[in-house]
C-alpha cells in the first residue's frame, strides 16, 4: 500500500512544476494533478530525480485520497473561473480542517469571498502570493500567505522550508486573514510595475545621451554594486549585454516596444482610489504600458506631433549616468512609499494588522522586487507606513534632489518622456507643500455644485458656501 503523501499540487505549469521540485528537494512527499496527463507524468519523472517519489493522479478524488490529514493542497492555476472550477471539484472531497492554498495571482476580493464560503464548511482557504517566477519557484520564492492562524500553523513548516532565505531568515510570513496575502502580492506587483518603468526610463535617458547597449550594460553592472542593487537592476545589465543570435544586434534593440500586463497593476490602481491613497508613480507605470501598446498610433503621431528629437547632448557619460542613478533611486523611494502607504490604509480599513516591516523583510529575497534597499525599509519598522518621514529616506531624497530635478528638467527639454520619474518628483513636491492649489479646486466645486469648503480662519470640519456671481456664458 502506497504511504499517504505530505502535500498536494494542483496545476503543473511552469510555476507548479518548479514548486514541486522545490518541495521534493526538501524531502516533502507529493501527490500531483493536472488536467494534462503528460504534464503529470513529466512532473513525476522530474521529482524522482531530486527527492522522494511523487504520486501522479488523474482525478481530484484520487489526489485527495492520497493525502495525510489534515490535507494540504496548493493550487497553481490561472486566476478567475479556473480557480472556482477546481474549488468546486475539491470541496465535496474534503473534510473540516483541510487546507487549500491558492498560490496564483487571484484578485483579493475573490479570495475574501472564497475564504468566507469555505470557513462556513469548516475548511481553510488560503490566498498566498508567491513571487519569484520560474527561478524563484524552483530555488526559493517569497511567499505571502493570508488565511487563518490555524492554517498558517499547518503550512508554516512547508513554506519556511521552500522559501528563499536572507541572512538565514525565510522569506515568508503570515500576512493576515482573508484576502490579505493576495492584497500584499497585488501591491508588490504594483511596485514592480513602477520599478520596471523607472528602470526603463533610466535606460531611455542613457540611450538618449548616446550610450550603446554595451556601455549601458556596464552602467547597470556598476549600479548593482551600490544602493540600487536589486534583481531588476541585475537582470537589466544582463539583458543589455545579450546579443540576438540571428542578427548579432543587442537583443533589446530587436524586441518590439509593446509591453504586456496581466491585471495586477490595474487592480492596484483601483485599490489606491478606493483607499484614497495617492499612488501616482504606479499609475504612471500602468499608463506607460497602455501607451506602449498603441504602437501604430505612436508611429503615426511621430510624423505629425512637433517636439524635440529625444536626444540629450552636452553631457559627460559617466557624470550623466551618476545623475540618472540618483534620480532613479529617489523615484524608487517614492514608489515604495506609495505602495507601503496603500498597504497601511487597507490594513486599517480591513483590520488586517499588516506588519509592514515583516513584509519588507520577506520581500528581500525570492521575489521580483528583491533589493538591498528593502533592508532599509525593514529597519524603519513602524515608520515604513510613511517612508517619506523616515530620517534615512529624508536624507537620501535631499541628497538626490539636485540630480533628480536636473535629470527631469533635461529630459523635458529634450523630449524624453519620464512619466514615472516625473510623477515621483511631483508626489515628493506635493507631499512637502504646506499649501496646494486645491483651495481653487474647492472654490470651483462650490461654484458649480455647492459642494462647500473649509476656511483657513475657522476650525477644521466647519463647512461654508459662497453665493457666487452668475456666469456670462
């Protein structure tokens, strides 16, 4: 008789298969299932080479029957209807206390709905953000599980074993109840959008100044030894140094400039609006992807709309690269500040009790936004809720100020678009402004809609209305 298995995986695509290898490599016995029988066979064969043999299953019923109790199952299937389809198949097969984890990029309100429905049956549903891509899944991802404390206690030994490690600390932490885990993963992805767009703008600034791909690769390698050290900076240097085997040209030069997206960036923007948190750098990053997709319209407009040619002249390459690095770092601080502020606002609204410092610590390894910078964020502790008030980041922004402004101004004059860097600088300047032109905006709202306003010479909360003169047109 085959012994019962420790853990189950449903969905054996790139992420699922590599997580299976990671689990098996840590001695965890597995039962695996996929609608594709060939995928099951490939996974079973691959697992046999790295750890205890896995059992493959053609049906969910067979999979569930192969597990120790309480049963622990991890789904790696596409968000939306596929998740509900698998859950509908699993629920009649499970018993109170069993745990199902959705490790995909599900929308957090769906996770809240599913967790509540499963709790009514005595079952645990966990939404766990898993970041790191194919490599992270195989060698150690960052994991952001939500759900009940009881489910976390049962999952913790497994997740801590397979997660990335930084200074011996596993990059996993119980995020909070309900949809908290998937919300944090969504914001992680929103920050990722911003970080990638900012790096893309830095690349555009270097290219506009005449640096070729090899020179830019050297710049990014240098940046990766300092405060900008990160996974995204590292892979950018590698990308820029890679040649197209067909043409011999830098591979980046033959890739079409149309960026894709899968939805988590847009979800982050909606969450920012719902929570009343300004996240303009992430908004600019999403807008930039949308505009990139309008390739035909952009090509047509390039022959009709006037403007500078997008070249930066009269700069010394090394000095310019240093200025761009400072602008990039300052903008990155603002982007992370916006993301953490959104997490804090949602935590307060939902009663999740998010530990922002713990989240920053688990983001230090395994995930796409892993970076040296996150050690500083983690060290801020409770101050991570408002990075722009933390002394280290206040000083860093002050030190980058002159270069940041010079880079943005130079780019505007040259016609090099910097939507995310510009938005980050604008956020910084608005955040430090004791008075903004919103007083005029409130007067306009009161004029056309009698929305009322507060006065500077009266206590906050007292509302007033003016009888405005009639318009003449």
